[in-house]
DNA sequence: GTTAGCATGTAAGGAGTTACATGATTTT
DNA sequence: AAAATCATGTAACTCCTTACATGCTAAC
């Protein structure tokens, strides 16, 4: 039991939170959301949907044929929607901000679902991701000038990889700034007379 | 049979082509070569080494204790080196330039081993990778303005992803230029009187 | 009439990981 | 004496893909 990937499950629940969908359509949106260049296979998707349904987080109802005025009848499809339990479960997931949220496997999905996440959690995830990446940069730099020098092509690959990571850090910086502004705007709107006192700067 | 990943196998053979190594040390170099941020597990490495040895591509000999004048005795380790078959196999692999060489899973390893690859193959792989990436960019662009507009965060994620891909294309462009210069230098050195006629420009 | 797209599903397999098991040596 | 690093290995499990199986509808 529990063999389904948390990442995929979260992505599915996140999409279904927006609107009910059937598997085939869900896959297309998932491919956009995940940004993965290879499409998710049905062999992953359908068993995952069944598992979610079995756990009562989503519920599927067959819609055999569209009403006669609709042009395309198609094969009967199973439209899934979130249950109350599913909504609760998703909200719980989206309010957590531990390492699980900012590691490589999950960050993209969590970010794509920022629309359903509160500002505070968004900032925590972005900052967590940022420090994860800078940690990597430091590790890579000390290992590169510490140990023996690499082959020409290997080191070029390394250099390019680090450059991409640096760029991602700058991207995160700009996002963090935006989210902090949003938080400030929110708190200023809440109590207009006092200036924001809990806005901390880092590094 | 044949359950081992071609990517990992190639990486191992490539490193062993440079110098014989034992598993533990091999893993460290593999982590540099693969540039993967999570270290390769022993659970992957050792079975792969056994499989390569069983197929006669590498051969391991136990070096129980270092000679008495060496400081560190350590536990006995198995130092692997390429066999004649292994060298041949690796050369065959490194001279192929099909899609298998430029897809995501393999490109990094193939690039890191460019030092053992001839100029012509290097250029083919770089060009193959480049057209693979531009193909993706076109697909993503047409799908983004064709279908319905996305959530703010999803589209920002998409935008950033495409920017990274664009950057990689420019990186490839500069590498292709360098390799073409090398090829030109080689052919000019071979027959000095004739100017290079087989240097084709693309798009 | 055949290809392409819509729609759902299963079984087998591939490529890795984590957790476990063992043990020597070096550093703190 | 404890902890870190060196060194090799196995079993179970995870998460995904490919290939297969089915069938309907739309377009060429």
C-alpha cells in the first residue's frame, strides 16, 4: 500500500481543486504543470487516481454520454472531483514547508500550486529552496578547487551547471522580494497605522 | 539479464578507461562526472560493477593490503580495470551519435566523456542536442499561446524553464563553434593548400 | 476505410533508492 | 571510547515507463 508518489498525488489534487477533470484531460494539464518534457504515462496516472479514490480523497463519477445538444459524445469517461477529505488533505500538504517542499522532486509542483498556498508558506519554501541551492554551490566550489583538476569537458559541464544554479538563485531572489512585498501589503492593509515590524532581512 | 543502466555503465567504463579504480573511489568520481546532486548509491554501483565483470568488460583484482611502506592498509579492496573487450565496447559506444546520445538521460555523461570522443561525433551530438532543445522550445511556445492561459505561478515557472533551455541552446552554440574550429584546424593541418570545403553552415 | 485522437486500464520491467549487514582504520 | 571515513555488498521497495489490451468517434 501507499506506493503512489506524493509529488504526483499532490499535483493531481491541486488540479482537481481547481475543477473536476477526467484522467485523459488531467494528464494534459499535468504535463503543463509538471513542465516535464516527457509526458506522464497512463500507466502512472490511472493507478494513482484509483489509489486516491480508494482512500476517499477524490471521487469519480462516470459521465457516459454528454446531453444530446453537445456535439461530441465520445467514450464514457470518469470525472473526478475532490472530496471534503481530499480538500483537507491538500490544504494540510500545501501548508507544510519542510525540506520535502523544496527538494528537487517536489519544488516545481509546490511552486505551481502557490496559487493555493498562503504567503507565509510561499516565502518559507522559496527561502528553503534558496538556501538548499547556495549550499550546493558552496559544496561544488570547495570540491572543485580542493581536489585534483578535472578533464576539460567535465569542468566545462560543471561550470555550466553551476551557472544555471546561480541563475536559479537570482530567480528565487526576485520571487522572494515579490512575496515579501505582498506580505507587507497584506499586513499594512490589516493595521494601517503601524509600520511592518516583522519584516526581517537575511544576509 | 541486462538490467543495468546504459548511462551508468558508460560512465563507469569511461572513468576506468582513464585509470583502474575500486568501487568506493569510483563512486566519488562518478558523482563529479554525473554532476548529480544526490550521490549515486552503493546499491546501484556494486551490482553494476559485478554485471560488467560478468560480461567480461571489466576485471577486478583484489588488492588485500598495500605494501608495508604505504601508510594506510585499509580493508581489502577490488580494483577494476578495462579488459580489451571493454575498451572496444566503450569505443563503439562513444562513436555513436544517435538520439540515445543527446537525450536528457545520457547527454551529460556523453559530454563529460568528450575527451575520449572524436571531433566529428562531438559535433553531431552537440547539434543533435541543440535541435532537440529548440524543438522543445517551439512546442512549448505554440502550446502556451494556443491553449488557455495559465495560473500566474505556473506560467512563471514555465517562463523560467524556457529561459534556462534558451540559455542551454546558446551554450551549445558556443561549444559547436569551438568544435568546428577544431575540426577546421585538423583538416587544414592535414592538407594545407586546399581551403575547407565540407564546413556547412546551418540555419 | 484507415488514420488520428479520445478514453481507460493492466502486467511486466527498468533504474534507481533506502535500509540493512559487516568490518577495518583513523580521528577526535 | 566514540565517531567518522573507508570499503563491500544484498534485499526490499519506489516510482516510473513500455507494451499490451480495448473500444469509440472524427476527420481525411
